[in-house]
């Protein structure tokens, strides 16, 4: 595992900023509504940019906007510098969200070295789908999301999970889902397509704090927020989102929890002014 130096981490953040600028550009061109999310949104509010120890960046959008984004990446993404991956266009990809990656770079997360696709520096793009309003259906839906997420993870879990039993279990799950994980995921999308539900979520990403999801109304109006000297789109109720996700979001975590993700290999492109 590589321990990134502060200089490497900052250079990595600049590459991710370059990707964010490109995402913003094609979203503006195609009238796509998106929001900074996760630690990226938290960093914008608390630090005016990246959280100093953060090594990734995230945006989110409703599924209807994500479909437009998929099309926009085919026609308008600067393919001399970037490429887009998701389960619909990348063989062997097993995540329920997309990634815009930087060409001429390498960023291998620990335990993902054997994934059969190119792995450059990336920004995650999370689609949001419906959460059922009915409590019983919501629990069933949550369980389905969990099962699909674990099925996707099985490609990694079969090799790295602790204990022979868990590795065997993931090996069986992987064998059962290897050739049809895309169909399974699309079925989950289909049953999560109600555009009138109160809440939405990323289907294959866990919800913290026992949340139901995120209020759909938060994604109806948008604003701008400064991030690293640039202005990016954000849901207008972003402070409510931060409170639901992080609680007391302005308080810094203890030093021992300020960690980056484990990385096995990294290669960064020569940085240009962005």
C-alpha cells in the first residue's frame, strides 16, 4: 500500500478538480442538473474546497439527469483527456454509479488491482433513485439494494474478505452473478423508478445514520457554491443534506479518523492550469 505524501494528495486533488470542471462544462451545455455531494460538498462548505485529507470527489443527480449525462458523455466529453465508465459501457464494471476518469493517469484502490478495466483518477457520479413510501416495501427495497451491492462487491470480496467462509460465499455469489449483474442492477432500477416518492437514494451505496434516503424536494432547486476557486452546482437545500448525512458537519473529526483510502499504485498526469 502507498501512503500518499501531502504533495501527492494535493496533486491528486487538482486532477479531480480538472474532472469536476469538465463535468460542470458538459452539464451546463446539456442543461443537466447535478450537485456536489458527500465529502466534496462538505469540503466546499467547511473548507472552501477539498477536505485537506480527502482523496476523492463526488457528484450526484437524479436518475433522469443521469441518463442525460450518459448521453452527453458520448457526444460532448473531451475524450482527449477524459473517459466515462459505468456498468452499461464498461466490461467487468461492477458498481452502481459512474466514474469520469482522467486519461494518462493511474489510481488503483487497494484490492481492485485485478478489475478488468482502465483505472485512472476519477470523480464518482451517483444517480439517485426512488425509495418506496410504504414502510414494508421500503424495507424490502432496502434489502434488495443490499443484496445487489454485495453481489457487485463479490468480485473483490471473493479475494479479500477475512475468513475462508466469507471468501467462499462471495465466490459463489460472484459465480452466480458474473454474467447477469447488469440485468440484476437494471431490474433494481426499474423497481425504483417511481418519480413521485418522497425520498431518493443511491441504490448500491449504503445510507448512513439509518436514514430513509434523501428528500426528493432537495433536488428540485439548485444553487452555486464555491469550491477551490470555482463555482459548481449544488442542491439548494445542501445544508439540510449535510446535516442529515454528517450531523454536526462543521466539527472536524479526530485526527485518527482523517484518513485517505488505501492505494496500491498511483500515476498522475502533468498538471495544467485549470
